[in-house]
């Protein structure tokens, strides 16, 4: 029997990094020494005190039962405490915080909570592929809001036709931004909140990279801007902050109606995150943060090696203030796809083609800083040997 594939699955493109992972496996089987600057997956270990807490909690039989789906009260309190300390934001841990199995879980389920089939959703382009993918799954229709370099990769609300804004119910935002590394200040969030209020659009701010920042820059939270809690929710994650991508733990916080709906949906489709993981996450959110500075210093050094290296070959890149991504134009004569293919075939270097993040990513590629310094230097050497000096 043929698999009776639903239309919504037919409409769903394969996940970008699943495709790239298969490509890498294939090359490795052929014996190629691959340097992957593809997925942004921290290579540094989770801080020791978090691992120790996990080791203790995993031995406690009470944690072997079903977890609390919305999150342990003490986990939600730890998230509220994090917001108070880091951003000066007060949250009601019961009504304004819900635990997630990684922020991707919440980003992927939110459209089901607020979009009916045919509804319009505003999706940044380029943008993290989950925003569009999950909206398409829910039957909604993405309207792609172009993030332009001349606007610092911030959406220009004036670009969105009034008729589209009137129809839209949800808008995704993401700063510090994946894939461009762009940052947004409080004044931008205030502008977004005014737009959302005018058109009654829920804002979903993905803040996964809020702690990956350099040169003294500290990204603000969307929730610290007046009116934010009435206009939207913020997605937070321990993945990139504490090198915990494999642990799958995050949260959504803010708008009480959105938090309740997300919690209700999730209680129907999953049973929450393992309590031992939640307790280890509490150790992260309430414990010492020196590791964070050390890790950011390592990313800063890597950023400088990559940006200086590419600039020595003809690029003219500025150093991003946050995220562990470098977003760069492809040289003259290439498309995003052909440049990615050339680097893979000739240099054994994996990059992410800009088009993986939407049509506006054409002409760009993304590099991740989640590999050690030596390999980054080697990647630059290989690009120099195989592509040489470039122009645009
Ligand atoms: C990325 O590389 O864009 C992210 O690490 C992928 C993800 O979070 O799924």
C-alpha cells in the first residue's frame, strides 16, 4: 500500500538541516574530511553544575514518572527569576510561563493555537524555517516580510500592505537574528508592539540567541518593552545559552492567553519534558553564569577568525554583535546553492545556503561558529585554495 500522505505533509518541505545532515553523512562515507559550518549546534560542553544536577536527579525515582506538562512550578519560577534578574521583567510563573521541549516545540505549536486554515501569518524572510513550516502545517498562509540589509535586517512595517496586516493574526520576530546575526533594540520592539496593537496581531518573539553576544552588547528582551505582554510572547531556550541543544528544554513567556493555549495544546500532544531535565535547567537558570562569558569569548575569537579570514579574501563583512552566525554574500558568478555546492565539493566545507531561510536568502550563505578555532582556520585555508580571491 502506498503511504496515504496528507496534503499538509505534501505541502511541507524537508527540514533544512535534515537535508544537510544527509549530505554530510554521504560525504563522510566517501572518506571526505568535512568541516561543517552548517547547523548552529554548540560544540562546547554543558556547564558542569548542570550536568551534576542531572546526574543526581536521574537517580531519583520520583523523576521517572510523568512530568508536569506545563512545567514544574519550580522550573517556571526559575524562568520568572531569570527574567527578573536579567531583564527586570516581572512574570507570573503560573499564568505567564510554560515549559517547552526546546523553543522549537513552542514555535512549531503556536500556529495551531491561533491560526485557522487560510489565515495569514507574517514570516520574516530570511528566517528560521520552523516559522513557515509550522504555519503551513496549520493550514495558514505565510506572507513573507523581507528583512533588508539596508534596514539592518529588521522588518519595515510600512512594507506590509494594510490589507495583509488586517488579515494577519500572527507575526514571528527573532532578535538576535538567525540567520543574519542582526540585533534589535527596545525602540524596534516598541514599533512592533504598536503595529501589532493597531492590527490585532500576536507577536511571537524567538529569543533563542539572547545570551550569545559580544563586545559588551547585551540583547534586550521583547518583554521588557511596555505593552509587550499584551501583544505577544517570547520564546526562550537553554540550548544556545548553556550548550544544551540535545537536552530539549525552553519556555514561552508573556501573553497569558497564548501561554494558556500553548499549554493546553501541548498537554494533548506531549507529556512534558523529563523532570530531571527541568531540574537541571533550574540549576542553569539560577546558578553561576561565568561559563556564559567564557563561551562568548570563545565565539568572539572564532567570529574574528572567520570574518577577518573572509575579508582577507575580498569580502567586506562587519562583525556581528550577537549570535554565532556569519551571514555573508556569495561572490559574483555564484548563486547560494552553487556556492554551497562548490565549497562542499572542492573544499569539503559545509555552509548553509541562504535560500534555506527563504527566497530573500538568495545571494547569501551562513556560517556557524560552533567548531573549534583550528578547524575554522583550516576552513579559511581551504576556501583560499579552492575559491581564491573573490569579488562582488
Ligand atoms: C540553526 O542552525 O539554524 C539552528 O541551530 C537549527 C535549529 O535550532 O533547529
